[in-house]
């Protein structure tokens, strides 16, 4: 891999947004393809961060600054990527379910999704089932992502899915769920299309689901 | 059969001595409201309700202490954060109020006898101390530890970013938060409570180095001030605080209450000689498990942490509102059944 991309990866890992921006521009000036800058530079850096976070070597603040550095690079690439006719990965409507106000994890998921090319419509926290339904009708997303951090709000994921069925929109979206107390089994039980244990895998899963359609 | 007064039992544990048995004191908040048959909103907005519900909860289960906590946002509220009050759920802040240096300059240390619901909490403590203070150990919130309060005022992620972008901004804010806690703590201490409680759920999400810079020194100042008034302090963290156990002990806190993600045997080994440990049965189990499972988990905690004293049996965090009564009864029964001193490991 080129030194420039290696430096870019390092800048993302270090969470240095200014540097990540500069190196992104430099890489483009060197004639490296924008998609390559994205995958082998920015996303590669963020993947390392994801692994280190999972291994508990780094903490949320380090993930946040790394995500910000990645985003800085992505913003610079965006117009060029459009030029290369790389389509958006898709659109995702994301939110923390009703009764639940935890959003740090959900926001990391949003950043990773953006990183891999999704357009993210973030509905915030305490999102009522009807608001999810409204957002599906309004934005016609490929995916809906729900986050819950409380044992007591997990059932709200099921209720939200039922509201999708009642409103006749369930078939139009794939649904991904996550959050500390949620697991694969629960996701299957409530009829979601997928579960991801962390933000990095959520982005991978989302991509896979959109491709399989 | 219990001969010792509950307040003495906890006091001995806090002094690292062995009472007659392991004290048991899960800190109930939303569950106290539910158990008393009132909505959270009614619970957290009236001194009378707060005091009655807290006492009622301790009486229901035979707890060794009473916990007085309205919610985790009232210092922020008294400083100007607008709260949203769901009918039957804990209130929370609508939006951060300190985004710029100008806003930081305008921020004032609230007056605990005038601002927000602080006077209500002071009043509730007066009622509780008067009614049961001779018998039960009274623990009151001053709640959000300085760093946690700062997070509420600037926003959680913003606080994290400020650690990198503008630490001096954060330190200035932390000064005000520290002063807020000290003043609030003094007002509450004057009611005669035995212990004040500071929570910092968010501390489990930052690195030890960050804790050392942005949390520890400020916590220590609040705790020193409380000690000068003769009041002991509980420091609580949600989540996995294994990384920072020693640093939490370095704050000078008398009791560290920690969540079920921490291995209690390890906590005992690492800091058990310096602080009294309170914990750590999983609140998820207490909500969804059977009484037998709760009893087994409580027994496990006692076996790992009670030897030599300095231990209070509790849940890792506050139990969920609709926690079955039978499970909390089982927790208390376990303290009586397995917690008789002397206990050897
Ligand atoms: C769409 O697809 C996907 C895919 C993956 C997804 C996904 C969606 N969403 C998340 N993921 C995944 O990717 C993320 C990144 O890899 C991960 O996200 P996480 O969110 O898991 O991880 C984050 C990066 C970091 N983790 C966090 O941010 C959560 C940390 C802990 C300490 C925590 C915090 C910080 C807070 N809390 Co709260 N809090 C706790 C937490 C204990 C813990 N360690 O888990 C937990 C979750 N809280 C709890 C509780 C009870 C509460 N909290 C409350 C409040 C708060 C704060 C406001 C103080 C703060 C939230 C700040 C905020 N803006 O989010 C109250 C509830 C408010 C409400 N109605 O929601 C309150 C009721 C009050 C209280 N007693 O503490 C507990 C829940 C118990 C349970 N199982 O039901 C808790 C486990 C602590 C405990 N042991 O008691 C993955 O789960």
C-alpha cells in the first residue's frame, strides 16, 4: 500500500481530523482513486479503531475523534466519489427506541454507516414506533436500525416491528437491531433481519443486507 | 434475630469492621416509586412523596438503609437545563446549555436552598432523618459527580471531544460543577444524613488517564469537603469500571458501589482494604430471574467479598421499576442466611 494511504490510516486512528483532511487531499493529488482512499485509507483506519475498542484497548472518546477524522476525509471525497459514479450504499433510518435515551452507541453506529457510504437519517432517542413509520414513508430507506440499551425497552423493538407490519411497510425495509442487552437470538425472535454487536459490524451487516436485497 | 440496629450495621461495614451480618442495601429509585404506588413524576417532584416512598421501600424489604434520590438531572436543572418529565419515568435533559465560552461564563453555582428541586431534596432528607435516621442508614444523592454533571451540561459526546479539543474549557466547567456538588452536599449534610451518593455512570466509558485528569481530582475535592462535615461518601459507576477501581478508591470515597460487569472478587482483592464495597448482583437478573437465582447470585457476592467486613450487599445499579418484589426479598434473605459474621473466604 502507498505510504500516503498508510499515513491516512494512522491519522484516522490517532483521531487527527486536520491531518486526515490534509492527507486525503494529498492522496487525491497523487492520483489515487477516491474509492481506494476511502476503503484503504479512511475505512481501514476506522476498522483498526473498531478492533481496538472491542478489545477494550481504547475508549469511547478515542472512537469519537477517530470517527470525526474519518468523516472529515469522507466529506472531501464525497464530490469525487459521486464523479466516479459510486452509488450511495443506501439510506438508513436510525434511532433509539421509545423510552430509551441512550445514544452514544447509536451515534457511533451512525458514524460507521456514513463511513461506509450510507445516507443516515438519525431520528435521535426516544423514538416512537409511529415516528419510525413516518420516516419510512418519508425517506424510503433501505434499512431501519434500532438501538436499545435497557432491558425494559427491548420489547419496544418488537412493538415497533409490529407497527411496521400494521402500517404495511415491513416488507419495504430491512431491519437491524443492536445495543448492549440485545443479541442474535432476540433479534431472530422478534423478526428483525439482523443483529450486530458493535458499530463496525453493524455497518458491514447493513451493506450485506442491502446487497442481498 | 437481628440484634444490631441497621444504621450501626452499615456504619461498621463502612469502617471495615464486621457487623453481626452483611448489611443489605440495594439503592431503589424508580422501583421505590412504583412500590409506593405513585408515578415517577409524583415521586420526584414532592419532598413528602420522595421521603414516604423511600422509607416505604426500605420497610417493605427490611433494608438496612434508606436511599433518597429524586433523579440524576436535578443539579443540571438547577443550573438551567430544561428537563422533560415523562409521566412515569425519570426526567432527563432536553438539550445542553453550555456550548460556548459565553455560556460557560454565564453559568452559576446554584443555591441548594432556592434553585430547582434542590430544596425539595433537602426537605425530603429532613423528613427521612427525623423519622428513621436513628434506626436506618440514610444515604442521599448529591448525585452527578463533577465530570458526569459536566457531561449533562455540555452533552456527553461534546464532553468527550473537549477532552481533546479544549481541555481548559472542560476544566473551567468542572470547577463550577465541583463547587455545585460541595454546596449541595453541605446543605444535605446539614439535615443529618449519614452518607451522600455521587454517581458517574459515564466514568466507565473513559480511559484511566482521562479519569485521572477529568474526574478524580474533582471527586476528591467534593469528598474531602464532605469528610470535613463528618459525612461519608458513596461513589457509584455503571458499567464496567474494572479499569479504574484503584483510581475510584484514590478519590477517598468511603463506599464504592459498582456494577455487575465488575468481578467482585477482583474488586475485593484490588481495593477491598481501602474502601467498603457495595454491590453487585446483576439488575437484569433481579428483574428477570427467579428468587432462587437471585439468592444464588447474592450468596456468590457474599462469598467473594464479605470476609473481614467492609461489604454491603446490593444490586449493581438501581433495580428496574417493575422488579418483582419476591426477588428483592430473596436478596435480603440471602444476607441474613449467608451473611452472618464471622465469614471466612
Ligand atoms: C441498529 O443496529 C445497531 C447495531 C449495534 C448497536 C446499536 C444498533 N446500538 C448499539 N450498538 C452497538 O454498537 C455500539 C458501539 O460498538 C455499542 O453501543 P453501546 O451503547 O452498547 O456502547 C456505547 C459505545 C458505550 N456505552 C454507553 O454509552 C452506555 C454506558 C452506560 C454506563 C450508561 C450511560 C452512559 C448512561 N445511562 Co444508563 N448506562 C448504562 C451503561 C452501562 C454499560 N456499560 O453498558 C446502562 C445501559 N444504563 C442503565 C440504566 C438502568 C439507566 N441508564 C440511564 C441513563 C444513563 C445516562 C444518561 C447517565 C447515560 C446515557 C448518556 C447517553 N447520551 O447515551 C437511565 C435510563 C434513561 C433512559 N430512559 O434511557 C437508567 C435507568 C438510570 C440508571 N439507573 O442508571 C443500565 C441498563 C440495565 C438494563 N440492562 O436494563 C446500564 C447497563 C447500567 C447498569 N448496569 O445499570 C453496541 O451495543
